[in-house]
């Protein structure tokens, strides 16, 4: 039965945005922790650790997010876990975000002048304190703009969770479209909601980048 | 304990190779057409009147801030209600071109803006035509400057193109979906497909590095 695309259908789609936001937030939090570990491993003095982090980044940046989602989704079965789109989507997106944030943050850590690290070592600071108080705070300032930029990519990436059956914004759009058969309105609405979520982040990232480049020019 | 069964995957490996070829063809076509769109839009954005600039900016912002999956749904399911009915393969190509065009425009614009004004003025002083100035003085060095970002954007386009399998356009991921529903060896199929994508992106990086060496042999001015 075909029903018209009305106010209710519109609200159902808008409400589904909360799952997109929740999925993005969880993946961003998990990816933040994972990304920090990857970035630290990538600049570590232990060669195997560096290579392992490099391999992890290469694999996740060189394969489609869709395939990563499929692998985690079907891979859960192999480890004897029940297939659950929620867990699969969060895990895949967390791993994906870890790899990308790891690579972004590696660049930021390396951008901190090496004299800073050497001075910290000369003052007798050990690895943890050196990173915690000297290197990472300075890297964080450089990292803010590209990290917000990646967040946009992550929010857009959560749409692929629809394909493994996780009901977020895009999947809800598909469901409503099947009931109303007004794809132009439905996907127009879905696209508009993504735009409202992502555009402010894009603008923020660009503004911070500009501010940062002005601040460092002086 | 789960028993891996790769035999049916390798028995139909030719299907997957065909899929990989389709992915290569689709992404190369999308890149070439997208590059044309990008160059036109970048030119419009740097030299066009304000109305054209506004339209191009809106296009870029809309595409860059919405997911590719929604764009392809909109093109494949939404456009027919405006009377534009596309086959899955043409919808896939159109979506990829539109998507790549938006990212490419920003990349090429950055390249164009890196050209110093004096260069263009020197071209005018030498009596070159507008098209000659654009072709030789602006585009050639601009493309060289942005070549690394363009190629990484292409690799990203190729990976994104896996999404076209959801509207059942032909590509590597779709070949995987077919094989998966025929064999039920889901994990085995997708791990092989994933490795094929990895091989494609590594291969393309190598090809692009070789092209860079050949095409940009002439020395930099600086």
C-alpha cells in the first residue's frame, strides 16, 4: 500500500538522524582512542610497532569502507557471535576512524619541532611525561582543524551502515521510500539532514584552518 | 570452530577478475569525465561572474557534505520522477562524475590559485590568447602542483565506487555480492574482494608515481 509523503514521514526521517549522530559519536570516540594509539605506534622508536601501525593504516585506507563493514559483519559469525548490525557498524567505523585519525595525528605529532622533544629529554622527562606535557599538547593544536574535517567524512561514512541493515538516517529513508514511493522527496530530505549535520562542521574546519595558518604565519 | 571454505571463491575467480576490470573501467571513466567537470568549474569559480560562482559553490558544498550513498539513491531513484530514467550503470557513472567533480574542483582551484599573477601578465605581454594562457600558463603547472592530491582523490573515488553495487550496477563489489549469494561463503568472498581492492589501490598508486616521473620531468622554476 502506498501512503503519501507527509509530515509524519518527514518526522520519522528526522528522528532517525539521532542514530546517525549516535553512531558517529561512538565511532569518533572509539576512533579517537584507537587513533591515538596508532599515531603513537607510528612515531614510536620500536620498528615492528611502527611497521604494524603502517600496515594497519595502509589496509584501512586502501580498501572500501563498505568492504570493511561487510567483513566485520560476516566475520562476527566466524567468532561465534550473533550477527548484530549495531555492533558490526560501530566496530567497523571505529577501526576505520582509528586508521584515518592515526594517520592525521601522526602528521601532527611529526610537525612538532624535534627540538621540543630533545629539550624534554634533556630535562629528564621520560616517554609518558614527554608525550603528555610537551609533544601531544602542541600536536593537538595543529590537529583540531583536520580532525573536524575527518568528522564530516565519518558522519557521511555512517550512511554505509544502512547497507548492513542498521537503521540510521539513510536506511530509514529507504524504508519510508518503500512505503511512500516518493524518492525525490525522501532522499532530498535525507540529503538535507546530512547537509545540516555536516556543513557547519565543514565551515568550522575551514575557519580553524584559516585561523591556524594566520597564527603560524606571524 | 568455523571452517574456512575458499574453494568456491577461487572456482569463480574469473567472475571476480571481470568485476575488478569493471571497477577499473568505471573509476577511470568517472575520473576523466570528472576532471573535465572540475576544470570547467574551477575556471568558472576563479574567473566567472558572481552568479556562476554561487552556483558552483552550492554544487561543491552540497556534494561534499552529503554521503555518496544518498547521492546515488537520489540520482537512481529520485531523478526518474523528473523524467530522467537511467540504467544502474549510467546512474553509477553519473553519480561518480558528479561526486568527483566537486572534490576535483576544489583541488584544481587550489592549483590555479597557486599560479602567480605575474605569470599570466607575462603571457598577456607575449601576446598569447586567453585559451593559450589558460592551457599553458595556468593549467599545466597547476595540474603538476595538485597532482598528488588528485591521485589520492582518484584512489578514494575507486574505493567509493564499491557503493554503486547497492543499485546493482556492475563492479567488483557487485561481483562479490553475486558470488556471495551463490556460495554463502560470505566472509571468504568479501576478504578476497577486499584484498583485490587493496591490490588495485596499491597498483594505481604505483602507476601514478610512474606517470609523475614521466610527465613532470621538466625542472621546476624554483
